[in-house]
C-alpha cells in the first residue's frame, strides 16, 4: 500500500518557481513556497504547509501549470 501522505516539489511552468506540496490519498492538502533552488534536496515533510491558505487556493486552481520535479514519502 502506498503511503497516505506524500510530499512533492512542483515547478511552475512560466515563473519557474518551486513549491512544496503535501498530498494525502492523492488529494492536495497543503502548499509551501515559493522555495529556493536549494530546496530540491530539502526535507519536504518538515515545512509548515498550513501557513499559506491563499497560496493553496491559487496552486489548487493552477495545478495544471506545474510539473512534479521531485517526490518523497
């Protein structure tokens, strides 16, 4: 069985900004960012995803404009 909570690093197609996202059962439940390029190797599970409700709404609506660049459990 896959993990319930997964973390991914997404990159916006136009701005090239990096965002950390939290998914639970493949549903987007939190976002954090934008992040520096050094975040490509950061521990995504330790970020404060609940602190960005406005960003969450934007990222949820614009999810098709992002590419997954990294995934971690």
